[in-house]
């Protein structure tokens, strides 16, 4: 009897894994993803499975007032997503000195702020 239960659990586990692999391949197709190596594919699948678990858990919550689903970021690692959200553009990287932006006796209309490196290029 114990071996029958074990075989049933193994069969269920394989079925879930096969279903998740199929869902991931649909995701890859939907978002036109492409991976260069098998290792990258496996890492992206692992990241996607984490997202899938979160989505399933959230959407099963009775008190949830909204649903969540997959998007183009579902196969990203937490670090990749964090780096994306905390992007520092050129403006933050430029060094500004207070005295570079201050022009004594000038009104704002008479200062060409482009020469002070204080505005973005067009």
C-alpha cells in the first residue's frame, strides 16, 4: 500500500512539473523570449516558477481585491527586477556644484541653463 501511495505522489509530481513546463513554454512564446543556453533557460524557468507560485497563492486568497498574472518580467530574478526599478539615469550621474548653477545678478530669463549643464538635451 505504501508503494502505491509513493507511486501516486511521483505521478502527481511529474504531472505538475509537466504542466508547469508547458505553461512556461506558452509564456516564452507569448512574450517572444529567447535564451542563449540551457543553463539560462533553466534559471529563467526557476524564476518563472517563483512568480507562478506567488500568482497562484495570491489569486486563491479570498480577501484579494485584485488578481495578478504573468508579464514580461516574470522570468527575471529579484536582483534584475530591483536593478531595473532603481535605474539611475544620466542626470543622477552628473556632478553638479551649487556655484556652477548660481549666476550673481542674473534673472532666470537671462541664464542659458544649457551651458550650466542643468537641463537635459532635447
